[in-house]
C-alpha cells in the first residue's frame, strides 16, 4: 500500500527512540545508578508503535511491567520517563513509581502496573466509561503471554463482549512468562484462540512487522469506534534483554534458559532493521535521511539522560504528598 512518507518516518523514528532509550539504561543499571527494576522493551518496539499510531491522542492505553515502549509510543515525555526511572522528582510519577509505574494522562497513557494482568480490568472500566459518556474513545490493554493464566482476563473478555465495549486486548506474546517457556505453562494452541468462545474479532499478527501491526490495529480501532468491539490481538514478538535488567545471567542471579539459536533467529527478525531495509529498498527513505534520524534520536536520548541525572530526588518532607486516605 502507498503510505505517506511522514507516516513511514514517524514509525521508524518512534521505534528507534524506544530502542536507543532502552539501551541507554544498560550501563546505568549495571553500575547501580538505576536501582528500580527495569523490564526493557528492546525487540518488541513494533507492537507499541504500530498500535499506538492507529490511535488518537484521546484514546486510552494501559500498560504492564514492560511499558517504557507503550509510554513513549503514546506520546509520553522521554525526559519525564527517564527521570522516573532514576526516581527523580521530575519524573512522570514524581519519582515515586519507578520503571513499572509510568503515567501521562494528557496523552492517554493511563498507567502501568507490575501486577500480572492487573490493568486489564482498568482498561475494561475505561472502555465502559467511554460508552456511558459516548465520547468515542477506544481503550487498549497491553499484556504479556503470562497474563493468559490469570482469571481476570477471561472475566474481562466476557464482560467486554457482553457490552460490545471499545476495548482492544493486545497480547504481546514473547514466548516466555518470566523465565518459563510458554509451552511449559500453556496447552499447545495459539493464544488468540482463547477469545473464540466470546465471539469477538481476533487478530494474530507478526509483532516484529510494524506495518502489519499498524494495518491490523487500524482495522481493530475502526471496529471499536463503530460499536462492534471488543477485539483480541495477539502479537508474536521477542524480547532481546533479560526478563528484568539487561541480562538474566548477571551476578548469577538468574539463568537465561533461552536457546542461543532461538535468540539468533529472532535477532534476524529485528523490527527496526526489517523496516529500515524495507523503506530503503523501495526508496521511501534514503540513507541520508535515515542517518539524520539516528543522529537526532541519539541526541534526544542523551539530553533525556542528562536531564534525569541532574534532576533532584523527591524531598523527604514530601513523603506523604500524593498519598490519599
């Protein structure tokens, strides 16, 4: 299909922003400058970027423990996110949440939480509120394959289907629930099949192909806006870093049991490299423009890191601020 050049550039830039930003934390996690547990999103960028590009600013998204990519793709401030990961007062949660509690309601990022499947029911409530208000908003719940073992997902699927809610269930299937291969904790059938009993529209997509994600997401959003939701979307993807932190083998604290040939196979399907090759082979973006984007993104990430590390920590006397009785 013919896409506007500015859309292609946006998708590329946004995926690159997420990747470069994520990788900028590695050194600071290893030297303990970053103390909050970080579940890095490297490798899964096409899912967040492709889906969020199909949404409007007013639409809602809800994240999970691995939501740096969701936050940035929905338009959240990189400086505020990086500051939050350093637990600084300039952070999006004022330094009180860290990596797994990101929020920017001004752009529709309604929050992330580390409890597995914990925000699915919140997205359900937001979708119900949209119907009651009649405001046309769509809600998206991002969750991993591990959340398919939680009952709240099935309860939410049933209620959303019953009420035709404008809700997209977006499962990022990276094949592992923490360190357990999906084949050891699920029956051998596609995750997308769990939505069949509820009679809702289902997509199962290559989560490393940003254009495929974008096209499917546009259709899903249109379905929801037409009052014919909800929609279940499974995106098959892969994380390049450890479950938490850069590498599961650091200091012998965990063991990355993923086979090396599996990792190598997924590295060949890198979403950013694939898209870069796609647009250059078709002369949609030239090498000079690609290089310029890379330089701009590198500068932006460097500035965000500098901003965050110079920002003050929350004051001790403000300990009880933002706490509600």
